[in-house]
């Protein structure tokens, strides 16, 4: 399993939520975790694009990456 780094701010939000019981931090935690998860997915798609063994798999990963990034079809090569 890989390690994932989080920001110091998110870490302290999680500490306050779980150890102190400050439940009002829950929306901030959810937003920060969603942002982190999106970054992980984008990185994985980029890695798949760069390391795919076949051109078909490479193109599929490239298209999904650009779709998630929001790049219009007219800007793609």
C-alpha cells in the first residue's frame, strides 16, 4: 500500500474531529478529502497514460485524464 501525504491543516482538522470531538469541522474535512482524492485520481490517470503498455490503453487514459481536467475537445491533439 502506498503512503499519502496530507496538509498540516487537514491533519489538525482530523485531530480536532476525532480526539476533541469538534464535529463542526466535518464539512471542511470532507471538502479537503474530496480535493485530495481528486488529486490522487488525476495522478493515477496521468501515470497510466505515461506507462501504458499499449497505445489503446494509453489513449484511453489520456482521454479520461483530459475529460476530468475539463479540456475541451477542440484543444486536444
